[in-house]
């Protein structure tokens, strides 16, 4: 999920800049409370919040550091047991270390932070409930949401070719086919998509559309003992076949297997009329696209229900139980979860987890509409890596590439997923 968004190593100069910003190179005066915060490298809003907090609290010094990547979470139990950061980023849902950290009392109960900021009311019900542990406590706060996938389109190119602009962020399959045909006739690749690393995004959107909510979530739990939802059922095959049909129609050009950077570059250079990816590309498009652009959702597979936005909501922050400054750490987290700080995420091109924030004038209008779309267009949980192990992502990634290249058919890929579910069930 974060291959594109997160795993970017910080350069030495970047770390030096962060250290300078936090004042980490200067010894703290006697009596100063020091907090260490470990977060994703692209969470600029945390540094802004830390700077503002230190200005309001001169006796507090906050050092923000970037985690090295996904591998950080595997060693987190050991890291926190031996000290670690006062505040750390967590992957709250899924099959990682979070539940174990709660069970081992390695994290502080943050229920009072949730109450202070009225977070249960300010977040979607599903997100709020996912942060309640079996003992009723909440040991993390949900920071943001990741929304995907969207079709970004070149409004200038559409207008030039006489293509009617999508209304209400939706198109029918007939409209989509007509758009692709007009782009092809102008020697333009209809759409670029990162099939190399993001095939599971469209897969989940199509799976939900084709199979419906009940079956979608049943498949997400198919790897667990006692669950019997079959990946070989017709609706799964239809969802996969819809992807192959797009490729066969030339929607992705003669070479569909490109990376994220290649896909974005083609769109920005107007060599592709559409780009399929998540909301994280918005800041880049704002800087690099020299044309007007907007977005819509992919049309559903044949016989499917209208597609929905897929939500990834595992990003949380928690407080180390071994912290010597728990009260200050919790107060800083409350500041991060305030309406003001949450609203600032929109300036960075990130959807906040709160739904009650004021909209900054500098926020991307496209992103604001995406956030609203989670209600007006519908949404569902990104289950791969959250409700089910990442093994499914690996199978979908490799299998989708084989599917597009004709090395396997839709039924064959569905059989691979069924075999994986059976294998994982047998290990439990």
C-alpha cells in the first residue's frame, strides 16, 4: 500500500534540515520536557504542530524523526520495550504488531484524548470503531485517511477532442469506452496505471462493485479458520475479467505494465489522457500539470454496482507506555487531532480523519471533493493488508500482470487466490 507514498529514504541533508527545524542540535535547558516523535517522512503537519506547540509551551522541546519504512513496525515491540520514541506512528488495523503492543501494555490508553477532542463523533463510524480494543480502550488516534483509486483526466484535452466532461464524478462504461476511443484516435494513450505496484487498488474497487459489500468482506476474511467464502465464485471472475477487457481494448496502451513514475510522467506530458491512482498524486499534479484536470470513479464491471472509494485507515499515533512524559505526549496528540491541525492536512494534499474541519482556502478543490465523495459516492475499507494479510497483495500484483499479458485467465487468477486462502487457513 505504501510502496509509493511512504518508503522514500530521507537524505542526510533532509534529516539535517529536520534536526535544525526541531532544534535537536541544541541542548535543552534544565527543566525542559523533551518529547521524541517518530512518524512517516511525509507528515509535514506533525512538524508544523510541533513548532506551534513549542512556541506555546517554551518549556517543551519536541524532536520529530522519520521512521525508516515498513520494517519499522516489525521491530516496534522490541523498540518500545527498550525505550523508543515517546510518540510513534502505528499500523493500527491489520495483522501487524499493534494488537500485541496493546496486549503487552506497551501503549498508553488514549481514551481521554478521544473524549477531549470528541473524535468518536468527528470520524466516520467505521474508523472510530476500528480503534476500540477488546478491553474497550483506545490506544491510538487515527491521523488521516488514504483514498483510492481515482481516474484523473486532462480537461483541456477532453475539451479539445469534444469529449463531454464527466458529471458528478461518474461515467458509464459506454461513456468510458467512447472516451478511450477518442483518445486513441488522437494517438494518445487513453489511461496509464501503475499495474506494477498498485494492481490491488483497482482489484478491490472492482471486487466490491461486482460482488457487493457482504461478499467483499467475507472474502477479506476468507483466510481465517471457519470462513468459507470462495474466491472462485462468478462475481470474482467477472471483476478480474473486467480488468483484462480494459487491457484488450487498448485502454492502457500497448505496454500496460508501467511504474507509478512512468504513469504520472505520461499524464503530465499529455501523452496519456487519463491517470488511475490514489489521492496522493494531487500535490505532484498541482506542481507539474500545465493543464486543467479533474477526476471521476471507474465505471463498474458489467452487472456491477456503482464503484465506491476505497479507504485505507491504518495510520495512527500512539504513546509509549515507557515514556517519562505521558501527560505532555497526550496533550500534544490532542493538538495534532484538533480541528485546526487536522484541517492543515488538506493543504498537504492529505484527507484528515476528522470530518468536521474547516476547509483552508489553499486546499486542493479536487481533494475536498474526494473527501466529500466518501459520503456522496460511497466508500469501503481497503482490506488487503488491513483485514487480510499482505499475501493477497502479492498474488494480485503478480497475477494481474500475468492476466494482462495473457499468461493466465480470470478464472485461473481467481483459483490462485482461492488456493492462497486455503493455505493461510491451514496455518492457523
